[in-house]
C-alpha cells in the first residue's frame, strides 16, 4: 500500500516547496497549535470518512435501482419460463447512470472542500489538511480493502463446506458480510487512492491561491 501513495507524498513535498518559492521564506513546519491549522487538519481527516460513506451509500442506492428493474422484468412470465430474453442492456444502463449520479456529491465535496480550506484558512491550514487526509486515507484504504476482502473470502471459504457450507446460518451471515465487503473493497477502498492523489494535485496547482 505504501507504493501507490508514494506520489502523493512527493506531491505534498512539492507543495511545501511551492509555498516556499511563493512566500520567499522556508515553509518546513506545520503548527497544529494554531486554530486555523488545527481546523484544516480536522477537515482533512473528516473528508476521508465522509467520502467513504458517500461511496458506500452510492453502491447500495445503485443496487436498489437494479433490484427494482429486475422485479419489473420478472413480471413478464416468459422470462421465468425461458421463452423471453431479459433486457440485460437496461440493467447495464441503470448501473452506469446510477453510479454517475450518486458519485456527483462526493466528487464535488472532494474538489470543493480543499479549495475552500486553502482559500479561507490559507496555505498552512491547507498543508495540515493535506497531511491528515493523506494519513487517514492510507489507513482507511487499508482497512476497507482488507476488511472487504476478508468478508468476501470468508463467504467463499464457507461455500467450500466449512462451517456448515451453503444454506447454513453461518453461510447466511457470511453473505450479509460480503454484501458490505464488496463496496468496501471494490468501491470505497480503491476510490480513496484517487482522492489522496486528487487532493495533493489540487493543493500543488492552486498553491498561489492559498498564499
């Protein structure tokens, strides 16, 4: 996990160098005892959890759209009888549109919040924001990826016959866990990689605005 985020750490270092060049004085210390800087750090950590929550909720909402469409199609008795072919394109269209629609809000928050923090609280608060968002994001991505993978593998392990096998109460519980694990490891976890690099890139590009 350290390698994918190495570029984010390099971009943070580049941000510090850019601020030094713009202000004309060395910027090597981020003082969390300053109220504005502490607020920036808190917002950076908060963003990771907020973004993860929106990403996980987006999966559930989009899945609900698909369930409604499947129920609609099952009203046609020919589908269950095998005489009518289901409309697969409809489900694909729903998932695509649903995913795009439900990720608008977290996308806007991920872009707008660092800009607002840097503009109103200035460059040192933005550095604290970036530091805590990167640290929290790396740890959160580790938790989501590994926990989601563990839930998914637990279900597959039980399906081999362990713990009662398919149809057992253990398997039913594992299916519920996998329902949570899939958005963890397939959506929220990987999305945090993008979020961390996006924040680092934004801070570097918009550094002159934060001085």
